[in-house]
């Protein structure tokens, strides 16, 4: 039986659809947990200020969807432009970068987050893409790479070539 490659073997290589989907599921759980905590905190604050009954705010379907989506967009964009990864990315050993390997700035990170929320099926393009890019990656110019060691060094190309220009073995993006 063939063994899966270890972290060192895939370091810097583009991530596939399975790894990215698992990371996304973790991120959905993080956002749902944050929504629950905020709902409970709001109910507790209301109870302390107004008094009984203890009840969560009634946002309705559209309000809850809008609130959850806005929270998800802030979480995703904030994570990608500050540390380059979300909680799900951290667990799965991934990093979101620009095509050059640099961290995304706020505008591309926010655009990528909104595109992921509006068109989640864009990840289905990953297996068809030669660089394992989702539709969102193609539109924003981002990449998702394996990064188990805290810095996404590109994997050497054929015959030990150093990889993309400006990203030698000792350089950090």
C-alpha cells in the first residue's frame, strides 16, 4: 500500500481540493461557533441590562444569513491578510498567498472572501487547473499552498531547479 507524502514532500506545493475542503469545513464550524457565542453574549447583555426573559435575538432567516456571511467574510479576509491562514488552513497545513508568494493585502483578501461566499462551487475548478487554482484564485491572483513549517517555500522544480524567481531556499515570502 502506498503511503501519502509527508509534510516536507509537499511543502510549497499547491493544495488540492480535498485538503482545501476539509479546511473550509473547519472554518464553517469556527464561524458557526462565533455566531453562537455572539448570540449568547447578546442575550446575556440584554438580560443584564433589561432583565428577564433570557432570549437570543430573533434575526430571522435573512438577518441571520446576512450576519453570518458578514462575520465569515471578516474572518476569512482578516485571517488571509494578517497571518495568511485561517484556523482550518492552520490545521491542514495551508497558507493563502498571492501568486508571487507574498501575503495577500486587504483588498484581494476581502474580494477572495466575498467570492468564496457567493460562489463556493468555484473550488470545483481545482482538479481541472494545472496549478490547482479555484475560480476565486484565478480572479484574485491568489494561491493556496502546503505550509507546514510557517513559511511557504516553493517545492523545487524539475531536476532540482530552485522554483519561481525570488524564492530561493532560504527566503521567506
